[in-house]
């Protein structure tokens, strides 16, 4: 957390953001961007966030693709529901999912994935019980949802963050 | 022939003397008296030295430029009439000083007394010497002021306070009327110079404004001279120390009124209006004063009403429109001054030696105070008009005039001599009462002090004056003849009539009237003797019309009750009517030119409507109206709805080519929303309840609705009219042409902000900084409503839940709820910061700039406060908003000020390119530095406000009466 | 549309398609806001606009500007990234606020927290106005 | 287009003025915000409405083709000042509520 | 004007700004340093103001044009120093000096950030007087209002908060009107520079003209709110009455800013066209001014509270000035300028004095209340143990004399400048320049005369009542404790009023010259826009 | 051809987004609860952002992009603050 580059990953991301913002790859832009990116790392360090280690970039890439696909599919599913196409008798409801994931970045990623996917939303996390409550727009089978979430998302996230 | 400079010297001497007297130590009684006496004596000497110059109709004039462009110069003008008064003022002034040395007690703060006295004398001298009407008013008001201070000298007594206040109120009211009258006279004549005015009598009397001018001037004169119906202030002025009364009543203050009447007699008199107003007032006052005087139990009260009566006599004489009567008036002014001064001093001596002035308690003082008794008898004889004393002469002239005066209306024919005789009867009666009640009868018992003669020097002034009474009374022609001639000629000029100053004119009707008056007076006194001395105060029939009480009641009514209700009627202390008026005034202001010039726009063209904008503003308008609807009970909802209107505004800015505006508006909306939310925490919920539901409230709401609709339509019409006109040839073209070449930026809006009109921006950030300081200062003293002191309901419930669960600690619910959001918000901190820097750096060329960047940065900071709470954030971020604020302002101003070092105007910008190898041209612009200042200030100010507001929570959650170092830290770091 | 004519037909077609589908998805999402029955159902609807809808429009924008300026224009990715991080924050907070409020109001629609047996009493805290 | 914006200005200012005339301080602050928005749009409109010609100079373009930048600068200043004064009013409103015990703008309830 | 003399013009704005910013950086403590800095800044501004006044009078009324950022008018913002603005800056700095020195005895410790707020207020005042740009005028209005909000609420307290809420709400509304007005002027004429507006106005016809006039009228409404004209000025007296004394003292000139703006803009914009008569809205000014004087006078009577009395006196003063402007005669305007200076100094002195004479009566209740409200924290109360001043008969005498002087000034009685001022207005009212003696006088002038006389009477009645109550109290009250630093500024102000009387001739000559330049707006336009004159002025008549 | 196609599709897309905006607005107006209004507000700001992106395509100008970027990056702050207030009765504890 100390040293001149406390959060290399973040700094790299910041540099990328900077370059996208200035839309230039000139030396000046890169230099300035690098300075700002490092400064950004220090700014985050001032907030003393818990440390993060990210491993298994392959798993991460696979997860990203998987999520993108899921999001696209869910989009269409929800669109159908809104437009009242397809079958009737849809039921919405809450599902409580016990989690093993404890890393806060991992949890944050999971929350983002669940919430960003149309049809599901992260509602409540109970740190003592280690369970998350999600709301599902089209709830057919609670068990199936628990399984899906744990296998599709939680496991790879645990591989990445823990 | 003395130098006319000496006139100003005399006045200056008196005022300087006043200043010196005021600076002497409190116990310097002798030094004060010496000073005042010598100064008064020098003044008298100076005046006397002018006698040769004025004796034969000469006028001494001394002019000093003061306000020449407005016709107001210091003009000192001494003629025979003024000389007579000047000598009275200084001469009697000297005697009064002498008298006062012995009269005043060692406990009295004498510096104040002599200072006011000398200043009053100076004002009076200035008044009689005035050769300019405005200057006359100037000194006139000064006499009111210093007489007020003298009357109120013993202000620990209620009588002194009330008397002084009454005198001031009445005389300044008169003085203000006089000012108005003099202004009108000046308007008629075209000058305020007395010589020019005196030469314009015909013009003045012929002017349509004559009557108003006359009435105004008379209001001044008659109030000052205590004429009916303004007579009541004078008796109450008795609360003054007796030397003051002697002075004010004899030679000075009250004489100023009749002095003015005589002074302006040549230009104002000679009309029916004059006759009726002045004559009637004088007559009533003459009779009333004399009648009431008989029944006074206070020596000074008796003398005061006698003064009123004698002034009424003078006024009546002046009002008769007769030259001879005017001569008599002038003569009586002189006589009255002499005998009244001596009488007052005698009364003062009695008071001083016996400790009381109550005629009922006094008796037989001829034994213990024989000399004083003799002096008083002579002076009282003059007052009563007994032959061989001066009062007789002028009184007989009055009786003669009463017989010959014109009577415009038949019913009053012959009434004047009767009235004059009756007044004579009264004056004899009260003079008798004065003498008999005090000096005759058995020796007094139970007086506060054992009476004996006053000190020699205290008696001396009285003796001198009584001697004068006798001298004038017996040898009028040689003693007072030349003086009266000079004075009368100064007033009447060439038209001075012939008159005879002799004690004996043969058996004439006036002599008969005098005899009747003397006899009648004696009879009346004997008749009334048994009734006088009862417990009842005041004169029969008039007891209920006690002037003082009436005055007080009128003042309370006029200056308090009526004023208050009128003030309430004309104004309001409520906000809503005020805002209503502002809106209505603006509506009227905008409507009026349009009404005069015609409707400035064509009918709308419906083609070319962009449906997106239509929908957008259907949304914006609906949310705005809904916000207005909800703001009373659903504050939170209203805030959300306002956000909708704000978004529509943002999109509109983008649509119509104003990306900078949209950016700033959006950021400001966000920060404002957070601010108000922080504030909502301290606004207890409104519950729908007993609200005004009556018809009046309904009408008011309907009225407000109408105003709102009118204001909205008005602004919409104006906007439409202006927008549908072709654009004028605006100065902005200059900016577009030069922004890049001379301002060094392509974002013209930003170049305007930091360069062309950088001064506006500097001012604008100053406003922001100032407001932040104010907010901070206010919150330092913030006392939340008791209903809000507790934690919010949500927190209490969630905390209780956590507490009840063994596996959780209080606050876990919040921590769990914020777990993911806080993680993300923290990650966003550097990202948003980076974005802020980006906005700052590119602002000169692309949308952005210091302000948007600053707001963005402060959002990044406040997000951390939201994520972790105040304590958490402040343990990690050392935000020092005040430093940022001050540094930003200093940087922006300093950047502008740097130009001064190069001899260029403030805020002159500088830019060039620095060529770095491998990187290329790096722009270097002072504008960026300026923008950096803006950025720093905005971060500082916004953070200061947000954080100071956020701090209230932790402040109130702590023990509410303990010092909170955290709050102080916001300011300092 | 100053330079739209310079675009090749395929790019124009693709841009148009992406634009329309993105806008359509956003509209459907917003429509869902009106049509779905309960708050918890409605909370899902806007995600259509923030995910695939947004992606389509961003893609259209990238394609269009890249073609127009003859260079890869990628800064739209920033929007995608930012929206992905930020939208869940507000939605999660909103859903949780709703949940707490419903629990407080005694709604049966929302589940109570799962508790260890000895802490059942804690549930009462959600309902008692000043329980603590 | 002018018509729509003019109407928008009218609706915003009308709602704002209605709130300004209400007795509750919170209504007044919301009203001030709405009128501020209306006034900002109004000043902005004084530079006339033009679509897609933001005053950001491109090389070699004709200066007359851009939207009038000056009203935009003025509105920016007005926005900032409006923000500042809103913050101030808010704090005064809160202080008044705390000290007077009522949210009536006069600091006391009036009998109907 | 070039070189260092030319740079003087920015200093009345720049010095307080830099001083204020530096004070913010100094933080909340170190009051001594800040006090020294503040006094130095005000003294420097005072010196500059004297120089500017002297220049303006020497160089035929126009000391110079200061082009900010070196941009030419009408494109950039300019400061214009002529007789009027130089005089106003001088007046502001005198008031500032008095109020600041007064506050050093006590008040500057009663809350945070007094000194910077004070500097910013001075900056705002000077900027408003100097600027030649309508929108920049708005900005300076806002600066001085923002600072005045801070100072009005300085020391908090329920009364201040209550009045402050009204003050802020009304003035914010007025600021919005200002924006609408300025926007319309720009929308119709395409410029913001005052001189340029005046130059362009004759060329506007039809609809543009109507829009311009509507803008000007709305702008005028905003100014009149700030000037406190009836029925827009009900907020004024209550706010000023409860403001802390140094703040109230400097507020004495704030309502004059509105008057100044009307005077400046109206004569500039509409003076040239109509010759000496200002047709546009003049009747309204006259009428409104007269009613304002009446309302103020009644307010003076209707109150027992001296703060309210002083606040209502401000209304009287504002009303007199507005009506005098509405008369539209050079002489009356000159008299009004004299009156402005005199009444401002007097009211300032009175506001300071009130606190001293009432100090003993309320036993610094205000200050104590403030600290009690401070939620048990914040700075120490202004040393409760440390006596506020020394009690001597001399102090009592000084208070008495000062009170009498204030009463005389407010009532317009001799020998102080109030009388001269009133006379100058009234005589010019009845004797218009160029008219023969005895010529017809319009009814409005008579009404003004009557109401001015009436207001003098109410002032003397109320001041006597108040003075007797506090200074001649029958109770054996202890002599109030007064510090030299508190009585000195009052004495300074009153001596200045005395000086105005003695030197009435030269001062009045200055005022007349200033008024004449106001009535020859073309000279102003020519000075600001050397290039624009003569090119496009078809209708410009000029006086 | 491609120009016409683009113009039409952009116009239509804007119209659709405007309608989406209106839907969000309706939810803001109808409530019934603060949370629903907030949801509506969130939707409105998202749709406004999309509208601005399409507007950028329509004008061929990148000037409006930052505006969309700001909504993307900071638009949530308002909603989050509102939601936090609902949840805890306080924005900053
Ligand atoms: Na979702
Ligand atoms: Na007796």
C-alpha cells in the first residue's frame, strides 16, 4: 500500500481512462496521464481501502464474456416480460442465497453482475449470516437460482479474488 | 466706526466660549462664571460700539461666502432693530450670568450650564443679526436646540424632561414650518437675502403663494412666541433653572417669534390675512394668558403666563396693520424684556432663599427680604402698567391703538378696546397677586429655609433692571427715545410715523382705560383673593384644558397610535405580501413599456417544432408543476421532481449549443440536491393538519395562483418576443473573432469567463467564497429543532435490530447496506478526481473549466463522506476547505494582479507555447492559472458548505452541550 | 448530420440498426417502469436502458465517429464502464431502502431476515416504532 | 422552438413564483430554484436558440456560424451565484426552523 | 491616464479582495493580524479614494477608464471613475473605516470570519460604484449582498435569523429580476456596457425598443427593491435594526447602492434622449420616493426601538433621494448628492451609537445570547470578565453630544450638514436652474417639500423620545462603558458632517459638477467609447 | 441514401428515447412512493444520457459527449444520496 505505486491495477486503469478521455496517444498525454494515474493511486491509498489481489486473468476474462452474454439474454427476457409476450403466470420474488465469498471486491463484483443483469437485483447482504437476498423478476425455481448464482458467478469470483 | 468683522467675531466669541466652558472641570464654578460673564460683557461692548453706525438708520453688513451657488451666505446685518435685540441679548445675558453664579448650586454640573448658555446666546445673537433668511432659520433652530438643553438641564426630574421635550417639539415644528415658509418666500423673491426680501413686499403680497408662505412663517413665529394655541409649552419650560427662565422669557427665545414678525412686517403685513391671523391670535393669547396667570400658584408659572399674555399683546399690536402699533410693539418688546427679566430673577431669589415658589406658602417676605420686595414691586408695577414705570408707556400706546384699529367686520367693532381693558384688568390682578401673596401678610411659617436677602451680587442684576424700568418709565424720551427711533426706523423705514414718548398726554381715552384697568384689577384681585390659594390647580373654566396633558395625549395619539396603525397599514412585516409586491411591481414594470410601445412579437410559427424538445418540456414542465404542488408536505418528493426539471434544462442547454452550461447545471443540480438533502435531516416532517382552510385563505391562494400565472405568462411572452426577434449586432462577435487569436482558447465561453470577462468570474467566485464563510459561521451557531435532535427513525430501528441480534453489533445493518456501494464509491474517488483534472485542463479549449472541475472534485470528496460517514472520511482525507478557498481566491486575484507588475491592467492575460522536445508545444496560459484558482475555490467553498452541514449530525449525536472539536476542525483542517 | 453522406452504406445501416434497437430497448425498459406491478418488479426495468440499450447506442456512436473521423473512436467505452459501476450503486441502495421501509410497514411481500434461533426477538425491532 | 422554450420558461417561473408566495420556507427555497432555472433559460434565450453550433471554435470556421457565447457565460455566472445563494438560504432556513420552532417564513405561525 | 496613477482605479476592489483572501488563509484565529490587515487595507483604500476623488475633480469630472484585462470597451469590462463614483467609493471607505475601527473594540470577536466578510463587503461596494458594465454590476451586487447576508446574520440570534430570512428572500428575488432585466437589455441591444447601451438605445426602434424598456423597467424594479422604495422595502428596517452594529453601520450605504444604480443608469440611458428631463419612469420615482419618505417617517415615529428608528431613517433617506432623482433637475440632483453623503454618514454614526447608548441597558444581552446559542462551543464570549470599556463622565458627555448630533443630522436641523443637505434639495426644488423667480413649481415638488419637512419633524420627535429615554433616564443608571475605539469612529463621522457644513461651498460645487456630468451623459459615453461617438447617434440630443 | 437512412433512424431513435423519458417522468409523477419517483428520476437521467449520445451522432459533434459522460459518472450521485436518505434518514452520518 506504500511506495510510489500503491495500486498498480487501478493506476493502469486510470491511465487508460485518461488516454480515452484525451483521445490522444502523444507522449505528452501519456506522461501527464501516468503522473495523474499514479497520483490517483495515492488518492485511493489515502482512503485506506482493504488490499485487493486479483489473480487468474483467464478466469476473469471468461467471466466477463459469460456475464455479457447473460446480460444480453436477460435483456431480451425482461423485454418480453414488459411487452407481455410469451407465457403467463410469471412470478416475482425474493431469493436468499448463502455465500462463501467474503472478499469485498468480490462481493462488489457479484453485486454489480447481479444488479446489472436485468431481472435480478442485489437487495440485502447480511455479513453475519453470510447470505444475500436478491429479487428476481421471473422466479421459477428458487433452488435453480441459488445454484446458478453460486456456480456461474460466485465460484469464478472466489477464484479471482480469494 | 467699528469694523463689520466684529459682528462675526461676537458670534464666534460666544460659541468659542461655549466650547471652552464645556471643557472646564466640573467644579470650576467661578472660572465658568468669569468666563461667561467676560464673554457676554465683551459681546455687549461690541454691540454697543456699533451704536453710532446704526443710530441714524445705518445698516452694518458683513458677508462671508458659505454656499454661494445656492444663495446661502453668512450675512450679518445690523440695523437699529437688530441692535436693540443684540444689546438685550448680550446685556441681559451678562446679568443672567452674574445672577446664575450665585443661583446655581455647587452640586450642579456648571460646565454644561454655561456651555449651553453661551451657545444659546450665540445662537440668539446670530438670529437677530441674520441678513439671510435661511441663516435666520439656521440660528432659529439652534436656539430651539440649546433652549431644549437648558430647559432639560435638570433632567433627573420628570418636569424638566417633559418641559424640554415639549418646548423642542413645538419650536422645531414651528422652525420647520418657518423653513418651508422661508423657502417659499425665497422662491417668490428669488433670493434669501434679507435686504432683497424686504425690498420685495409688494411682489410677495401679490404672489399667489403669499398665503401659504404667510401661514408657514406665522407657524414658526407663533409657536416660538408661545401664542395660542401653542402657548402651553412655555409654562412647562419653567422646569429650567430660573436664570434660564429669566433669559428665555425676557430677551430671547420667545422674543424670537415676535422679532421675526416685526422683521418681516414690511413685507408680510398689510393684508387682511395678516390682520385676522396675527391679530386674532394675539388677542386670544393676550386675554387667555392674563386670565390663567391670575390663578397660578407657582411664582414662575404666574410669570410664564404673564409672558404669554404680554407676547400676545405684542403680537396683537403687530397684527393691527398699523405703523404706530408696530412702534408700540417694538417698544413693548424692550419694556417687557427689562421688567420680566427682573421679575424672574426676583422670583428666583425668593425660591433660592426660601426653598419654595408656591404663592400659597409664601407670605410677608417684605420683612426678611425688604430690598428684593421693593425691587419686585417696581417690576410688577411695570408688568401691571402702572404709570411712571416703563410698562405703562407701551401699554398706553396699545390702548390708543386699540381704539383706532380698523375692524373689518361690524360685529367686532368696539370690541378691541374692551378686550384691551379687560387684559389690563387681568394683568393688574396677577401682578397684585404676585406682590401681595409673597411680600404682604403675616410672616411665613414652615418654609424649607429661613428667608433672608440674597447676596449682594445676586441682587445687582435685578437692581440694574429695575433702575432701567424706572428710568424709561419716567424719562422715556431721553433714555429710550433714540433707541426706539432707530429700531422703529429699521423696521418701518421712511414710513415711520410720528409718535410721542411722554408720560403725560392729558386726559385721553387711553388714560381712562388705564385707570379702569388699574381699578378693575384691584377689585378683581380682592374679589378673587379668597378663592385663590385653594388646592385646585389652574384657572377656572380652563382647568380641564391642561395644555401639557393635552399635548401628551396628542403626541401619544399622533406620534404613536396613529403612526403605528398607519405604519401597519402601509407596510408589513410578513414575507409573503412583500414578495407578492415585488412580483407585481416587476410585472407592472415590464407591462408598462410594452403597453406604450405595442406588443413586440409576431405570432408563433408552429412549424419546425422538434418533438423531442416538446416531449422534453412536457416532462420538465410537469415535474416543475408537480414540485410546486408537493413542496409543502412532501419535501423529498418535491426535491426529486425539481431534479426532473433540472434535467430538462440541462438537455435544453445541450440541444441549443451550450455544452458548458449543461455541464455546470448538472453538477450544480447534484450538489444542490445533496445540500438540500443534508438540510432535510434538520427539517422535521410537516404533518397535514390544521391549516387555514377558510374562504380568505382560499382567496389568497387563488390570488397567488393568478399572480404566478401572470408572472409565468409574462416572462414567457417576453422571452418569446425577444427570442423571435432577429439578434442584434452583439458584442459577442468580437469574442468569437478573438477568442483563439488573442485569448488563446477555442472554447469561447471559457475564454470569456477567464479572460474577456474574467472580472465577472472573479466576482462570482468571491460570492461563492463569501457564502461558504457565511454558511460556516451560521452553522457554527446552528441549533437544531428539538424534534430532529434524535437520530432518524430508520437508524434507530436498524440499530435496535442489530442490538437485539447477538451475532451483530449496532451499525452492522448500515455497514452491510453500504458494503458494496461504499467499495465502489471509494474506487470512484480517483476516477472522478481524474475526470475533474481533465475538465480543468481542457476547459480553455473544450467544454469544462475550473468551475465544473471544482464541483466534480467536491462531489468526489462528498461521495467519500456518504460512503463511510464523516468520521471515517475525516480520519482519511485531510480536507482543509478554508485553505483551498483562500488559496483559490488568492491565486485567481494574484494571477490577475500579476499583470499590474508588467504595467498592464488587472487581469490582462498572457499565453504562449512552450516547446518541449518530444512532446511538442505545451500551452502556457495565465488563464489556466486563473482557472486553477477558480477550481481551488470551488472545491474549498463547496466542500466547506457540505461538510459543515454534514457535521451537524455528529455534533448533535454527541452530548449536545459539550464542545465539539470536530466541528472546529472543518474550518481549520 | 453534416457529414453523414460520407459514411459507407453498411456502416450507416449498422448504425441505424444499433441506434434503433438501443433506443427501443430503453423505451421498453422505461415502459416497464409504467407497466410492471410492484416496485421490486419495476426496479429491474431501467437496467434495459443501462445495459444492452446503452451498449447498442454506444456501439452506434463508436462506429459512426470512427467512420467519420477515420480513426478508432473508443471513448464511449468510458461511459459503458462508468455506467456499469455506478448504476448498481443507486439501484442497490434504492432496493434496500425500499426493503427496510416495507419491513417497517409490516409488509408481507418482503422477507424478514434469517435469524439464529435465539434472536427471533430482533425481528420485532423492525416493527416497534421506538424499540430500543 | 422558441415557443416551447418560452413556454418552458413560463411554466418554470410560474411554478416558482407560486412557491415563492407560499408560507413555508422550504416551499420558498424550491421556488427560488425553479425561478432561477427559468431565469437562466431566459438569459440563455437572449442569445437566441441555435442547434448544434456550440461556440467551440473549429479551425477556419466563420465566426458568425456559432451560437452567441456571451449569454452562456452570463448564465454560467448566474448558475454559480444561484447555487451559492441557494446554499445560504438553505442554511438560514434551517437556522430559522431550529430557533423559531416553525418553518413559517415569518418565523411564527399566523392565525388563519 | 496611464502609469501607476491609472492602476489606482482597480485598488479599491483589489485590495479588499486580496486582504480578504489572505484573511481566509489565516484561519479563524490570529484576529490581531487580521485586524491589522483589515485596517491597513481600508486605510489604503481610503487613500486611493481620496486620490481618485481629487483626480476626478481635477480632470474635468473623469478620472479615467480602467479596462480590465486590457480589453477595449464595450467588449471587456471597464471601471469608470468620475466624480460620482469617486465620491461613492470615498464614502464607502470612510464608513468602512468607522465600522471596522468600531468593531475592533468588541464585535469582531463575536463570530467567525468577521474580517474577511467585511473586506468582501467593501470590495462589493466599491465594485458596484466603479463598474461600467451592467452584468458586472450584478456580480458586485451579489458580492456585497452575500457579504451583507453574512454580516447581517453575524452573531446569529433569533431576531437576526428571522429578519435575515426575509432579507435574503426578498433580495434573491430582486437579484433574479436584475438578471431578467440585464438579459433583456442584452437581448435587445446586444451589449452590456452601460455607455454602449446608452449609445445604442437611440437606434432601437419598435419591438426592440419595447423590450429594452421592459428590461430597463425590470432592472429598475430590482434597484428599487435594494434601495428600499415603498412598497418594496419593508424588509429593510427590520433587517438593519437587528444586524450587528458594525454591519448595520456599513449597511447605511448599501441601500444607497440601489439609489446609485438608478441615478447612474437612468440618467445615462434615458437622460441623453430627453434632455434634462427623464421621462422614463421619473414620475414613478418621484411618487414612490415621496411615499417612501412618508412611510419611513411614520416608521420613525411608530417605533420605540432605536434600531428600527435608524432603519426607517434609511427609508427616509432613500425616499428623498429617489424622489429627488425623479424630479429630474440638475440642481435637485446636486442637492440630493449632498444629502446622500450627509445622511449616509449620519445614519452610519447613529447605528454605531445605538449600541453604545443601549449597551448598559441590555447588559450586552445580545452578545451573551449569541454565545449561549453557540451550542456550548465556538469561541469565547467577548471577554465577559474583561470590561468592555471605561465608564467616565466624559464618555457620557461624548455619547450625549453624539446622540444630539445624530438627531440633528437625521432631522435635518442646524448646525450640522443635515440642514444644508435638506436646504440644498429643497431650494433647488423650488428654484429650478434657469427658471425665473416665482415660476410655477410642479405639484410633485410641493409634495416632496412637504414630506421632507414632515420627516424632519418625525425624526426630531422620535429622537427626542429615544434620547430622553436612554440618556436622561430617571433611573440612576450607571454610566455606560465605552472604549475610545468605539467613540472615535462616531466622532470622526460627525466631524465630517460638521466639515460638510463649514465647507458647504466647495462640497456643493463638487456635487453640482457631478450632477451636471450626470445630465450630460454623452460626455460619459465619449469617455468610455472614444471610437463610437459621432458614428451612429442619430437621435442623440444631449443636454 | 445512407444519409437519409441515418437521419431517419436518428430522428426515430430520439423520438423513442423521448418517449422513454416521458415514461420515466410519468413514474416520477405517479409515484406512489418516493422510491418509485426516484426510480423514475433515475430512468429519466439514463434516458437523457442516451438522448445526448444520439444527439451527438445527429450533429456529428463530439462536444456533447462529455455531457453524457458526466451523467454516466456522476448521475448516480444524486440518486444514491436520495436513496441513502430514504434508507438511513441521513445522507452523511
Ligand atoms: Na438487474
Ligand atoms: Na401667599
